[in-house]
């Protein structure tokens, strides 16, 4: 039974990781690519680590798999957020079909304060 569960988790994790790779290649702009890379690959690696923990079953391997998953869950979204924020402030263009820019009001306030402080 554990082999079947590990195999299902490996397949699911591989599919999510492949989906993240397709998202990076096929999506139109930096912001949507970051979204695909972060969300799908984090879930994919989490499933792969769960499969490793189930397959080997030792406390040492399970601890490492859990630590790896927690580290990835804590760092990948934060890193993607920082990259997207830096790209936005640097003026990276959205995809031409993007309709909503929720950061524009924050940018205007920030740039106004920067002009007043100078």
C-alpha cells in the first residue's frame, strides 16, 4: 500500500513540476511566470518529498523531507514576491491584456513621497 501511495505522490509531484515548467515557458509576462513557478513547483516538490518520506519511512529521511518542504514553503513565495515587486518598481511591463493594476495607487503615493523627500 505504501508503494502505491508513494507512486501516486511521485506522479502528482512530477505533473505539478512539469506544469510549472510549461507555465514558465508559455505564460506571457514575468508576473504570471513567477506565479506558475512558485505555486506549481512548490506543490510539486512537496508531493515529491512526501513520496520520499513514505517510501523510505525512516525518521531521518522523513525529517529531512519535512524540513525541505517547510523551507521551500517559506522561501519560494517570499522570493517570488520580492522579485515581482522589484520588477514592478523597475517598470517591467505587464502583458497587454492585463486589465487591473492594483499597485498603481501605491506607486503614485510612493513616488509622490520620494519627490517630497528630495
